[in-house]
């Protein structure tokens, strides 16, 4: 199997403020690839998988410095952190025992978003508002997840990180029911060049879903905090309907432009 060279940025070669981690990424699309580029540049060891097999990831490995593996290997070798970044509709197709042997203290990040028109079809629990999107994911995975990186464009995730204290630095909310996992992931968000904000519990993670004011608007911390506060914590039926309507309009606009997610 091809093993790519490990890469470090110039800054990482001189200072390593965070310990190097073994990170497994399941999903080699836009977000997974962007994370692989950034994480390897910071000195982390990244194992990346897709649904077609490691032999199809040679070009991505050359670009990112990540090691191509199977999904099961990514879960096992990501001893410090695992990222699940695949289309929402594909979550039920993951192996049922994918995370069975992963220690409980290893955070599992979910980056997914619900696109019923362009990709995922209609999922009843998400249409009724019984579950948040990542709440639905963690039910399928059988363990708590951390919701983050769902509300930023991949190119911005790869290129727009800034040093702490930079005016206008993009803020990313991080939501989870696992407080320890959330803190670890928030530290990673900061390392990547973004202000990490506590997005609350998984039940509160609807606030960063598509259709809302925090979704893909690259807002600084003060504005994200204002939106989190104004939205409240308990989602009302009216808010759920508004988010779905806004997302439907966005998907229709994307469809009219010929944008496809499949």
C-alpha cells in the first residue's frame, strides 16, 4: 500500500503547540480532503478512507499527505480522533460494528448536512424535527458524536484559518453531549485557525444546521454568539419550518445552477 510522506507546515516545523495525533477520516469528499490537507500540515498523522477502497485514493494521498486505508482501518488507526464526513444518506450503510472497538474517550466528529432535494431524499425524523441531523447520525453510529465543520465551505476550511486574535476570524460552533470530547475538538478547531464556540448539546445543534443564520456565513465569534442566543436552545415548530423552507430555497437555487451533490 502506498504510504505518503508526512508533511508539516513551516510553522509546525518550528513550533508544535498541540501534540501530534492519529486521526482517522471516513469520507474523502470536499470536507474530508480539506481536513486531511490541514491536519497533515499541522503535523498530525491522518488515515483517510472512502467507499471505493484505498487504491482509489492515491492522488488524494499525494496531495494531502494522508495514508489511504479502509473505513475499518481509519476507525482503528484514528486512536486520537475520528471524523465521519460522508453524505447523510450513506450513514446507514456504514458497517454496524465500525466503532465497536473504538475506546469511548476517542471523539467522533460528524460533519454531515441534510439535503433532501439534491441528495438524501426525505428522512421522516428530520422532517418532523424529532431529531437533529447529527442526533440522527449518532443513533446510527451507536455513540455520541461531536457536530462541527458542517457549516463552513471546504475551501474556506482549508484556506481561511487565521491566528487567534485576528480581527474577523471565523467562528465555528461545536455541539455534543460528551463534554470531554467537545473540549478536545474545540482545541482542534482553534489549532486549525478558527474560534471554537460551545454550540451546546446535540439537542441544541439544530442552530448550526442548513437554513439558519450560522450556516456557511463565515461569521466572527461575536455574531455567532448573538445568533446562538437569539435562536434559544429549544427548537420551536416555527423555527424548524423556517430552517427547512430556507434550505429548500437554497437547494432549488443550486439545482437551477446545475449543482449536483451525487
